[in-house]
């Protein structure tokens, strides 16, 4: 039968000398186009992950929460623009670096908890990582591509509302000096938003990569972020009430250090430190009033850097381990 098949179409190769098997050519067409390298693979993986963060390429249900959260994030900028248009000469009620911190906290907590698992958990669940690592990429390329994509997704959620706010304000300005002043104010707000995106994206992906089950990954992200935020707020209030109003110049140590517990209050503390505004009015801290740092502002900056680097390093280490398995 082997001789007949070979004579008929040349579809059966001759057995190798000393071997017990043959190689069959069943007629598949060979890939003759240019084979892309490592850079193109990483770029494609990043683009695909960015689309997945907003449900693009998936069903309608996957797009509901990203669109809803993005709309809520843009709502204050839209309301502010309408208010300025109806009352020319009035002041903006929303600032660039203090852009509705309570709304940003809740929206980004939900966004990170829901979308980070879409980027990494499904690959763990479906055991597709060996297919990625079979391509000409290094093990570090996968987590870096995912991190870049999710940082970009968080930047879209945070920065586009700031740009809309900027456009709404400058559209009511009538001099170049006023526009330039708004531009200078926008810069720090964008940098602060980038700090939010980098920290939350790295923490979210690290926690999501701990399991391949999406529900568990959502809980692994949402529960720590939510409860540390509540705990930081409660401790700050306890410190303010137990030790009294203290002094306007220096709050209690518990009130000043409580913000280090949560990424959200940590980011608020970094902002307070960079603004050089101690925010010590001698009143109990309301959950949405922001972080009080006292004289510990530099510590907030150091903890922010350590936590960000640790989260990124942990994410890379996680996929070095997964790649070997």
C-alpha cells in the first residue's frame, strides 16, 4: 500500500533508514509569507489585550461595564462644561489633579477588578501560555505586554475625562494667557493620572494572575482594594477623633499614616505631598475628603515607588514560573 500511494501522487515519503515510521505529506499548503519576529508579536499581544480590556471583539455584555464606567468618569467634565457655557465667567468646579476623587476611586476599583482578569486569567484557565511561549518571545514579554496594555486602558479611563474637562474650560477662555494657564494646570493632572494607571494596573494584573478562574480573580482584586480603602478611612477617622483635632499644623500619627494602607489613599497622599498642602484642618476625615499626610508626605512617595516596583516585579516573576511549568 505504501508503494501504491507513493507512485500515485508522491504523497508518502520513503521511510528513513533504520526507522520504523514514515512521514506523510497530506497536502497542507506551506506558509510562505514573511514570519514576524519578537517585536511584532509583542505589539500584537499588546493591541489585542488593550481591545480585550474594553470588550472589543467580544460580546455585547463584555462592553457594558467599560462603557458605563467611562461614561461616569466623563460626566463631571461634561457637567462642568455645560455649567461654564450657561454661566460665562464662572469658575470651574472640578480641578485636574482633584478630579472627583470619590468617583475615580469607585470607577477604577470596579474597572480594574472586572477587566484585569480578562487579560490574564483566561490564558491561565485555557492553558494557552505554552502556545505563546512556543513563539519567538521571551517569558518577560508576555507580562510586559499585558501591563502596557492595561496601563493604556487605565490611562484612557482617567486621562480622557481630564482632556474633556480641559477642552470645556478653554472653550470659554478669551485670551491666550488664560489658555496657557489652563495648559500648565493640566500637565500635573495628567502626570497624577498616570501614577494612578501604573499603580492600579500593576496591582490588578498581579492579583488577577494568581488564578485562572475569573470569579476568583475578581474577588482577589476587588476585596483587598475595597477593604483596604475602607480600613484606611476608618483608621484615619479614629485617629482624628481619638486624639482630638490636635493642631492645625500637625495631625496625629495614626491619621497621617493610615493612608499608606490602601493604594487609593496612598495616591491621594502622594498628591498632597506634591502639592505641598498639608490638608490639616483639625476636623475628622470624611471618606471622600482625601488623605491627610501631615509631615509624612515623603514617606507616601517612597511607599508608592516601592509598591509599584514590587507589583511589576511580582508580575514578571509570576510568569517566569508559569512559563517553566
